[in-house]
C-alpha cells in the first residue's frame, strides 16, 4: 500500500512541477480546514449559532427583574368634546389642557407558580389652561401580585424546553461543521480522481505512441499485420481524446473545489494523495454511546417529548375553570403641588378574582385535551421509531467504515499487481510474444486498478468523516469534537 501511495504521490508531484511553480499543494486536511474557515456554508452555520445564542439570551431575560419607565409627556390637547346635560341634551365644550404622567414599573416573574410580583410609582400633572388651574395626582408606591389559577404556566414549561433547544443548537453547529467536512471530502476526491485520470491519460498517450513506433518498425519488417497497426492507431486517437476529456474534467473539478473553499487566484491546485488510518478501530457500541451523548438528535428526542407534554398542559390550562387573582396595596393622593402628593397619602387596596367557567361548550374542551394527548402518544411512537433509525444508521456506518479500511488495502494490492502485469505485458509485446488484444486488456486493467484505489480511498475517508458527523467524536484523537 505504501508503494502505491508513493507512486501516486510522485506522479501527481511530477504533474504539478510540469505545470509551473505557481501551484498550491493541498492535503485532505488542508481542504477540510479551508472549507470550515472560508466556505459560505461555514459562515451560515456561524450566523445560525449566533442567532440561537441571542434567542437564548432573550429567553433568560424573561426570568430576571424588569424595570421600565413609561410616560405621556406632554399630553397637550385643545379641542371640543360633547358633554351630556342633565336634561338629555348635548353641549360641545371647549377643552384646553395638558395631562402628563410618568410611571416607573418593576416586575418579577415567579417560575414555580407563574405569578408576577410588581411595584410602581406614578406622578400625574394636569394643567387647565382655560381656568389657569394646576393639579397633581400620584401613587407614591404600590405593590401587588397577579397569580393565574388553573392556567398554563408558560414560564415553567419554557424553562424545561428552551435549555434543550439551546443545547441542541450548539450541537447542531458542530454537526454543520462536520457536514462541511463531508462535502469538502467529496470535492477533494472529485479533483483528485480528475488529476489521476489526467495523468493516466497522458501516460497512456505517451506509452501508446511509443508502442506504435515500435509496431511500425515491426510492420516494416513484416512481423505484424496491418490490422495491429490500425488497432494501435485507433488506441492512440482514443488516448488523445481521453487526455482532452480528462483536462476538461479536472478544470471543472478545480473550479468546484475552489468555489467551495473560497480559494481565490489562478494558482493551480495539486492534491496530495491521503493514506488511510489503519490503526483506528471503532465499535458500534462506542459510537452509539458517543452519539447519544453528543448529537443534537439525541437532545431533540427529549425535547420533542417535552413539547408534546407541554401541549397537553396548554390544552388543560385553556379549558375548564380558569381564574386569576390580583392583589394590590399602595397609596395615592392628589394636591396642588408635587410635595402635597407625598404628604399624608391615602391608602389604596385592591383584591380581584376573575374567572371563566365553561357551562356549555359541546365537548370542545374535552376534544382539545384528547387531541393533545393523542398527539403526545404519536410523538412518543415517532421518537421511538427515530431512535431505532438513529441506531441502525450508526451501526451500518460503523460496519461500512471497518469494511472500507480492508478495501483500501485490497485495492492497493490489486493496483500494484495490475501495474506490474502491465509492465510485463509491454515488454512481452515488444519482444513479440504477446498479442495486441492481451496488451490492451493489461492496459485497461492497470488504469482501472488505479481508479479503484482512489475510489477506495474516497469511500474510506467519506466513511471516516460520516462517522465523526454521526458521533461528534474524533476516534483518531480519542476526544469529543468541539469548535470555538
């Protein structure tokens, strides 16, 4: 395998040298890191992560004390309003005043019960410009509580669900980065195969041209037939066409890769053939363990069940008896100046219970509750099915990865054998003891073996990055995958 790797590396290095000095050599790791740092997909993932972070901050602020200042300053008005007289008639009276006020409000939510504790202080000034009169009214202080009874407690349920959503978004960001690795790996091997195909096509053209020259000499001596010359001429034309097609495919693959990793400039890109990680071993149980600990899907399983139960709580909270208790204690006063408002204020008290009892709803409440409960059961079944699919996907990928490690070694041996067989076939044809048909077969087998080796490397590395994506664990470094 090392022999094959060295040969391919030398071949690609020779191609890069011939292409000129303005050549960028990139490994698979280089391409993956460039994609993670520069690609549009990476920038989108970062933006999504920031959005989720600020949504999380917004959620947390709902549980902190709130302080706000509201006001109506000025409240100037000059108009006419209709006034109902004692005899039932209406007179339009001119009004010219300014009614300004400011209120400082404080509130704090209580998660356990859904209640809100609040406090406020208020000052109001009324200017009557027609009568040249000024009045002040105010609430030096007021404190109160509003407690829903038998209603849906959104604070309680959101405190269960939002942390799951936030943790899910953090793991989803890591998955997005690993998905970029998978995509970049595909583009890497598209270009690598195109470069290998170009070198194969150029080598085949050169070898076919040399063999045709030897065959022409043999034909002059009468050792081979005209049919063999025609066959070699046809293969030379096909080899020349293959060179043109390979150049086109390489340019397209280069443009695609360059676009994805946002690599600007006209420098040629030459890829280094990666080796497989032969020492890395993974088991399905270990991958499953890491996947359930790290994947956003595992968090989503818990979150989906919680959301279904929340919907049942909403259905119960919006049906049947619903009530709210409000209690308020404070002081208020009116005076002709500001100081008078705060001098010997009067006590104000408020206790209020509001309620709604459905007397006849034709089964609407029961239907809402039963629908929510049925959806909860459906969600539980769906989550269970998704867990089975999740597990099966991981087991399949582990099996595939372990198979790909073995396939790389086998295709490397096949490539070595096919290359040696082709060299022997060329020598035998030159000596005259091999037919042109057998030479063509050896020719094709050698080409296909090289392509098969690159394809096996592609399958291995694709399976490797897919395994990282499914578990969010680097089994080569034996550590969890994290990003800043």
